[in-house]
């Protein structure tokens, strides 16, 4: 099984950005943690991060041609604005889990809309980095 883990804007700043909300661990720590888990559950994992909406659309489209079996995506702020990312996911038909490190539902009103949620099979919020592990397991177990 092949899973693509996509992180959107500012998630490369983990460890630096608002540590009270996102913690002190870095993006590299996140990747290492997911890699270790994927190895244990025999999943092939690929990691991509971008600050650019169009790049994320391209990554999702490419996942279709690469025959990716599942996508874990934290679209960052594009969660709340991007119909283009939603449409790209719909176009591929790839099972997708949406992850948010923070408790978005308890934050500002503008964070209460998620376009990706219209497509994602599951949305995991407020579980920190563990949310990504739960997302991988959900895709593995179907
Ligand atoms: C986030 C929540 C978003 O509202 C925010 O813009 C992010 C990160 C999260 O992981 O909690 O960049 O997706």
C-alpha cells in the first residue's frame, strides 16, 4: 500500500510557529514519526510539503498517475479557502483523510469551514502529531 502525506502552508514552520498551539516538534520530527509507523505497518509513505496552492493541486493530480492508494492531507490555511484542492481530490477519487494538529473547531470562526471535509472520508483534529498516525491506520484498515 502506497500513501502520500501532504502538508500545506506553514507546516514547514512546525517547532517555530505558535508552539503553544502546534507544539515544539519540527516538520522533520513529524516526517520521522510517520515514517517509523509506516515501516511498522508495511506502508510505503511519500511526504510532500508546499506553501503554494497550485503545487498542492499538482501533487494530488500526480498521486492519481502514481497510483497512490491513500492520501493524508493537512492543507493548513487552504483548508478554509481552497475549492481547487477539494476539486483535485475529487478528481482523483483517492481515499483521503484530513488531519489538523490543533483543535480547529475551538478556534476562530474562519477556521470552522473546511472544503476538504466535503471529500475526506475522515477528519481528525486536535490530536497533535498522533492524528497523522491515526489517519494512516484508518487508510490501512479501510
Ligand atoms: C491547521 C489548522 C489551520 O487552521 C491552520 O491554518 C494551519 C494548521 C492545523 O494543523 O491545526 O496552518 O491545519
